[in-house]
C-alpha cells in the first residue's frame, strides 16, 4: 500500500512540476538589433521606454527597460537616440520587457 501511495505521489509531483514549467515558459523571448528612434524616461526614474527600428524588417518596436544599469546609461547620455542597440526582450501580451539592452559597438 505504501509503495502504491509513493508512486501516486511521485506521479502527481511530476505532473505539477511539468505544468509549472509550461506556465513560466509562456512568454516569448526575442532578439533584435536596431536603432533607437525615441527614449522616454519615467518621472520616477525607475523605468524607461525605448522605440527601436528593427534593422532587418524596418518595423518599430517599443521596449520597456527596468534594469538600473541601462537606466543609468540613459541618464548619463551613454545611450542616446540614434545609437544601434542589440537587445533581448520578453514579449508577454502587448508589452515588451527588456532582458538585455546593449550598444552593438560597446559602451
């Protein structure tokens, strides 16, 4: 009886963990290289939005940036409009959240 109970518990645990992994992997992660056409810092300074023109398709993509390192580069004018950027971002719904945001030529 204990052996059957243990097997059922292990199967339930495996099912639960597989569902948890599927839930967290629902957001799509994309890569892009493009030129910044617009940067807007939030009033509180804890986020910013950047509009990039994709170098391959020419489409405009709006990305929300929340990491402190990139925000400091915006404030110090080390990253400005017209710079070419390499970025990784997560698309969830209609919001694109930056995971990596760097100049292609380095900083």
